[in-house]
């Protein structure tokens, strides 16, 4: 099975005992599966060598007993968390982020575009805007708490980044 939410999913490793799995085609390569063991994930059968993470190309049957699917991609746990956060939900509103939706990211947190706003003035930040990320809170360039200069220099700002779920690897 493949998870699209962030809980611990499982891959079913199936063995045909001494007889190969006959009559089944691999969803990865399309070839007949004649191996002693095969994987069952996303309601399809796979050679153990063919079920791979879409980003890092790790063979998922060897690497782990879990894999994730979102936006048409099959992902290992590390890449799923890197792309969608621990929950696959927006860090501001907690709602799920659809696979086709563009997102904003800051310090490993993922946000809906509409939720990536300054916590003081509520203005929406867009790609290219400079912002401060302090203790999990987003501030626009003008609303940083305790603004002003530190030691005669402005504190470093981050630049917002937008990421398409379709072009992530």
C-alpha cells in the first residue's frame, strides 16, 4: 500500500514460495514478474528492483517497508517529509495540501500560498518577498519584532521560495 497522507504506510512483500508469481506484470517496467518475491503497492505489482522513489531513485523494497504517493510520484519517507513536511498539511492552517497545489516553504515548514502571510499585518508574501522567520512565525520585511539594526547591520532576511509539487526532484 502507499500512503498519501503521512501515516506509516506499508509495502506488501509477497512470495510465491518455490513457484514464481506467474501472470503478473510489473507496473514499473511492464515485464512479466517471474521473481520469487514481488511487491504489491498502489494496487499494482512490482519487481523488487522496479519500485523506486521518484526523487532519489532508492529501491523502496530494499530500503523500507513504506512508500508514499502524492502528485503522481512514488516517494520514500525522507523525500515525502522533505517535500510535504511531517504531516502533508499546511503549517499555518493545518489543512491538507493537494498534490497539484503550489506551496511556499520556510525552514522546513510548508504552507498554502494563501496562508503564507505576515503574522502582524496579514499581508500575503509572494515569491521573491523578503521575510523573517522567527520561532515558527513569519513576518514581512517591515514587521519584524524588535526591528531596527543589530550591531549596525540589518539582520539577514530569507527570500521566500515557491515550489511546484510537479517539479521537486
